[in-house]
């Protein structure tokens, strides 16, 4: 919900509550005022009637004086002070109930006690109260309509610089070091926000450059000594003068070196993905890529695993190097964490890739599955970065990934918006790239 919409709802709600309370209050006081005025009129009629009876010493006929009704009823030894009440009577001629304001009191005429009642219909007051209520409701609706129009145009214009600033931030990229141009505004709060955003993005850009330089330098600085150590170990292994015990130790050191080199490549790749250094994208045929990988893994799987594959055409717009790494890691993960005589089931549909494999009789921890250095078994030979890199690639490429476990079967499902990708493929068929020049092959 937009801020303006939320503000309008709260504002309108408050206005409605205030107007309803004020209408009820106004209705109450108007009714009280009108009744008080009517009571005063009844008292004046009483004074006129008493003056007539005292002067003429007789009771006037029970008749209607204007719209007032006066009645006299002889009682025995009756004394009553002035009493005002509201009564309802049915009018037979009109077949409806009508309210009256009544003043009753006792008086004497020729020494005889009488009960006197003076009544006046209050139908006109009811209509007046109804008119006031209707006027209040109409006022509420007009005020609400006015506020909605004001908020729609005035507030929308006031918040326009805010949304422009958000639009500028939405196009901000760490790997693009162009200066951000926020809109000029006369609102101090928005100017303050723009200064904070500009300072923060500049700091983030500086940190990004520093981290990028570190990863590039670390790649060169670490790979060189590792390569030198590897070559020295190769020469030592080839030395015929080595004893069997020395050869075992050297081969153990060589294996550790390979794992260190492998870990270094994985960490650098993870850092590069996090730094958004794989920005170039192409329309890639997942079908062709997977078929290529099936050929590459064929010898590794032969006589060890049963491979099932159902491959339909499916396209995805993403970085070609990351695509190569993604497929390679998924298949390597399904191969390494399998059992002898097991199987791998690969199914590619438009917008979805499913890879199932037999494996350990225990599900992976869904909370830690894609964390760095997570291993289902502590003695695993992997470095625990394969699934983490897969998740990073998926997040970067707009792919959703889910993991399921059932009956000793581990399943990874990747899904994406195929229709959108297919439309892009139709527009860019001439830009289809399949065989990348450089790839990463890293698995957990």
C-alpha cells in the first residue's frame, strides 16, 4: 500500500469519526434547545389559559388554539406541579403515530380542582433534526471528496521528488560508477534524504572498488605460489630416490594443495558473483547446455550410475559463464553425493529444471543448505561452497531454487519465467551464445 493511500485512509477515517461525533452532538443539543423553546411556549399558553379562567371564572371549551390542544379534567382534591413530558398518540385519520410535547398541571376554577393538559405536536422539530442530520452527512461526503481530490493531486505532487529519488536508486549499480543525480526540491526532508543516499552510495562504490581490487589481486597473488608449490611437488614425486614413506607424504601434501587451490577458486568466484562482476548476459539454450554436460559426464557415470534424462527446449537470459558453472555444479553435486548403483534423473521443461539423485538416507538441513561451508557430513571431501555458489547464481539470474527429500531421493528444482525468456529469445536469436570461452567447474 502506498504511503499516500495509507494517509488518505487514516485521514478520511478520522474525518468520518469526527463528523459523526459532531453530528450526534449537534443533533442532541439542537433537540434539547428546540424542546426547551417549546416548553417556554407551553408555559406562555398556560399563563394565558389561567388568566382566562381566573377572569371569566369558567373553563374554556376543549378546542384547538392554533396547533395547541388544551384539555380540562375535573378531579377530586388533586394537586400537581408543572410537569413536562413527551407522549405519543395514534392519529386515526392519518393512521400514524405522532409525538406531542405535553405540559400538565393542576388549577382551580370556581373552587373546583382541574387537571389541565396543554399539548403541541413536535413533528416539525423531528423534521428539523432530520434535515440537520442529512446536512451533516452531505457535508461529510463533500469534505471527503474534497480531501481525496486534494490529496490525489497536491500530495502526489509533494511526494514526486521522493519517488524520483527512489527511481534513481533503483537504477544504481555498484559496477557502474556514474554519479547519481537526485532531483532538486524545496522540501528540506527530501534534500536531507538525497544527501544521505548520495553519501551512502559513494561509500558503497568505494568499498566495492576496494573489494574488487582485493579479489583480483588475491587471485593473482595466491595462484602463483600455489602453482609453484604444485610444480615443485610434481618434481619431487618424479624423483626415483624417494622412499615409499616420503612419496606417501608428498602425495598427501599434493592432495591438500589441490584442495587449497580449489577452495581459493571457489571463494574468488563467490566474491565475484557477490560483487556483480558477471553483468554480461546472453540468451542461452538450456537444452543444448545440458546435452553438452551429459556428454562430458558420460565416462564418469558409466558402469556406476543410471542416468535418466528428459530434455525439452528451454531458454534463459543469464551470464554464460555462470550458466556453465550452475549446470556443472548441479551435476557434480548429484554425482559426488550419490551411492554406488544409484541414479540421476534430469528433467528439463520450459521454465523448470529438476535434478533428482539417490543419496544418503538423510535430508539436508534446509536452514543451512545454501550457507557457505555447510557439509551434511563433516568428513566430506568437498569444501562446502558448491550449493552456496549455486544459490548465488540463481539469485543473480532471477532463478528460484528449491530442495526436497523423499524416500532417499534428493531433488533440486530450478524455475524461472519462461514466457518472458522465450520472448527475449525470439527478439535476440542472432545473439545466441552457447560455447563460452572460459568456465568455472566447482562443486561441493
